[in-house]
C-alpha cells in the first residue's frame, strides 16, 4: 500500500489522485500517489508479468528458520485483526487509520470482495479505494497474481455459505466438517496474499459480521485478533435514514448485531483472548488514545501516520468517508438533523443503552457477567 514498496507501471488511462505513503530514510511521509512516478508503488514494466521487487520496509522476521519450532505454526498463519459490530459505526474510518501503519494493510469489507472483481459476480460501479477497478488496480492485480489469476481472486470462497451462516445460530449441530476446512484454507490463502503483496504483518478486516468472525475463530487457520466497535443507535439511525434505510429494520439489525458480537466476545474471552470494546464516540474524541490502545492490543508500535486516515486499496466502506476530503479523525461538526417521528419512537422502544453509552445493556449482559462496556 506504500509507494516506496514497488516500482509502478501506470495502467492505461489510470488517474493519479489516490493518496499513499512514501518512505525516505526510514521515516514515513505523506505523499500523493503519482502513477507516472517510477519510484511509486507498483510492478515491473510488463502489464502481463507483474512481479514485486524489493520492499524497503523491514520484515518483522526474515525467515521461518529464525523462529523457535514451537512457534512456527502461528507464524505461518496470516495475522488478522477482525472488527465486530454493525454498519455505519465508523469501521471505514478506523480501518483507513490503522492501514497507514507501516506493518498493517487495511482490506476493508473483504467479505464483499467477489462483488468488486470484474466478472460474473461484479456489481457496478464498485471499485477499489484508489478508485480504479480491481483489474486495473496495481495492488489487487498483484494479489490476484499471487493467487493465480483474477478469476481465482473472485472464487476465493471468502464469503460464508448459507450453510455455515445459519449453523452459527445452531451450536448443537455438528460443525460443517467438509466445508469449514475448505473455506478456511481459501480465506487464509487470500489473507496471506494480501499481506505478502503489501509486505505487512497484520491485515485489518472490517467485515463486522459475527458469523464470519466465529468461523474464522473456529477454523484455527488464522492468527486472529478481535475488536468490538460500537456506536450510539441514535447516530446509526440518522446515518441509515440518510441512505434511505428503514428505521425499524436498522434498529432491529443493530440490536441483533450487538447481541451476536457480545456472544462471540464471551466465547473468545472465555478462551483467554481479550476483545477490546471501542466506541465510535471515544475514537473521534481522542483518536490518539484509542488507536494507541488498539496498536498495543496487536503488539505493534505507535506511528503518527495512523492519525491521518486514507483509503489506499480498501474494499467497500462509505464512499463519502473514503473520498470526502477529510483526512483527520474528529467529531462531526455539522448540525444534527432531527430524527423523524417513527425513528424517535423506534429509538425509544429498542434502545436500552444508558446515557452516553454506545451499546445496549442487554448486549453487555449477553457478553457474560462482569463484562465491561466499551473501554477504548
């Protein structure tokens, strides 16, 4: 995702406006991506033979042989930070911020990848965060090259099948013994290709779905870390209504998503793995503190670049957040429009959070006794 990681060929007709990072003397500095710049990120000269060249960013570990044998299994697993929660909760901005860290690649809502790859599964006008279609984007064509082809990129099986989806809610049924290993293998291969292409140590997946997070966890194929992102229902409703969504459907979906996130959080933490709670409100009020705690959670050092979110090559997310011209994390300064009467009634009926709390109290109860509200 960084210009200095590659030498880039400009695709025919490609624009030159996607922001990125360049490195000079080991210090990351902001730069605008110029596809004509031979020192900018990309590939060797032939558009049919992309092959990455040396990366300036130091690898955290240069070879598996340097790691003790009892730790090599986890090293070979792709390392992923998975964001639990519900849409319109700030995951696009959070992923864009974390993606500016030199050891992190922000994938966005990778579960929707098939709808972004030109072909039978493509849904127009979806494009990469750099505003190029994926078959023109230097990053995603590089990921496809590592997997074998663009067709294989679209057939990675990254989306959960209906069978695996509903089994998440029927824990008394046996696990899909045939399907889960195949899905996990394809998913791990995609994560690994994205990490290798970006020369990163950690991928951020903002898909948010609890079912996907659950099967990633159960598969054991991913070195998985979780965070639980929440936002006040009132602000989620306001955002969804602005996008033409039903207030009652949004509120019910929000409650269900929080309940599911609480359940998986309880199970993961019972296994001894911490799941930090993050509120959107706290993130926008004190981004340095929240992002610092997240980086501590994934054992990465602080870098100032994370305070300047940029879309890079993210999949999905709010277009206005990605390309609205804001490159700073801060509370919204615009006037808050009043909710329609139906939305206010819905909020009164379905929002059981306390004053200033971004999560329902019932969801906190679902997460188990002694579970704290969002702490970051």
